[in-house]
């Protein structure tokens, strides 16, 4: 099963398409049970996702066999170098406690830029130590675009400051940057497990254009081309966006966000359908559209 579960919705009222706010606990538990029954085993969370880790602990995710990846937030600004190892260890122990887990499947840096800063070597050493001690099976980074990889890995993945077991990156029908930059091939050939997020671009790819918020009107031309293609091929947006994500052979999984058990049902049903793959020329060059951090109102 190439579907992994995103959990930001469990911990925060999140997302441009989310009208219901934070996913209630019983709905989160139902999503986990349904996804597990369908064969998914990998969960993606982060310390920065509000109550998400606590919710996952309370609903017994680790006990029911989910392999959990979490993300370490950026280093506190005033942290002395000598305390980085201690900070990393106690922060990860806090995650394990909230999650009710004794180890992680993966620990990703939410702000990989820290590796390039003055405390980079100490941070790298601390992460490697946590992996050696078995608190996490894998280390890696979460990125917003291939430029993060260009900056961190000027000499290529073989010279990465930490073992790049996992890289999580956005990728979707409009966002082909990981592939067109060459990083998808380079990383996967080097043995890095690629986890793709944002298959639905926060739900924007599934919205009628009439629902597009005015502050995102710059996205209309690309979304219109996508919707014209859907109409011309008689494709369903959810099924086509999912087909794109699940057909990326270089990736281990697509980390999918869902606000409700109903979304999970739609995703599982769509994953069973056949249809055309969205073509390469649908890709967008609108950097603001492809990076939700820039979607300021
Ligand atoms: N039938 C339906 O209508 C249906 C079905 C399924 C899903 N959906 C919608 O699709 C949404 C999930 O979309 P998706 O799977 O494509 O995931 P996504 O929300 O595009 O991506 C998830 C991750 O991308 C990063 N990101 C997204 N927006 C960000 C922002 N404003 N600032 C910084 N980082 C941001 C976040 O990572 P970090 O914060 O970790 O950096 C986040 O955890 C659901 O919430 C739901 O509303 C709708």
C-alpha cells in the first residue's frame, strides 16, 4: 500500500478546503482504523502539528501497529551549541511519550536549514546519535521545494550532513519540481525513501473554481487548465490527483491529508479506479501557488 496518512488535521484546524476545523478524536480514530484495514501502515506527524501527537497517543496508533514518522521543529534561537544533543534527545523523548511509542519509524527535520547554520554539525551529530540508540529507525528532512535540496546538498546526496533515509517533499499534478530538478531520480537512486505530500494541494485541486478564495485568484489560470483536462478526459479530480501521486515509481508513498472518514472512503474508492494520467504539460510555474506558505490573505 503506497498510501501513508498525514495528521496535521488531527492536531490543528488546518487547510484551505477544510470547513470543519480540527478533526474530532473519534473521527481521527475512525480514519486510522479504516486506513489500517485498507493496508496502510505509515503515519506522518510533527511536533508542530498542535495536538496531533497527543491525539495519536490517545487513540492508540502505536499500539495498533502504525509506524510513525514525526518531525523535529527548528532549533530554538538561543540554544547554546553544548545543549543541542540534550535538547534533541528530550524533545524526541517528549514525542515518544505523547505518542505512546518506544521508537519512531522516522525522525525528519522540519527546518533542514538548521543543518547549514552554525549549529549544523552539533544537530547532525545529535540526530545520528538518536538513530544509533534506536530511538528512530530512520532520519531525514521535510522540504518545501527542490531549492532546499540544492542549498543543503551542493555536493550531492552522498555528502549529506545526516543520513538521508527519508525525504518528504510536495509533489502533485501541478508541482513537478522534484522530478524536473532531477532530485527525484538522484535521491531514489541513492537509496533515499521519498515520501510525497500535497497530492491535493491542500484540497485546492479538488475545489470548483467558483470556491477559489480571492487571495488565490492568481492560481485560476493553472487550475482552469487542470479542470479543462479533467472535463476533456471525463476524469474525477480526486481520482486523477491520486493516480498521479500513486504512480510515481521513485516514491515509497504518498502522504495524504484527510479531514474526515468520508474523505478516506473517497480516497480508497478512487484508488481502485483506472483512468488517464495527468500529462506533464499541466505543471505550473507559479511559485506562489506551489508553496502554501506564500498563500497570505
Ligand atoms: N473529497 C474531498 O474534498 C477531499 C478528500 C481528501 C482530502 N481533501 C482535502 O485535502 C487536504 C489535504 O491535502 P493534501 O493531502 O494535498 O495535503 P496538503 O495539505 O497539501 O499538504 C500537507 C502538508 O503540506 C505542508 N503545507 C501545506 N500547507 C502549508 C502551509 N500553508 N504552510 C506551510 N506548510 C504547508 C504541511 O507540511 P508542514 O506543515 O509539515 O510543513 C502539511 O502538513 C485535506 O485537508 C482536505 O481538506 C479533500
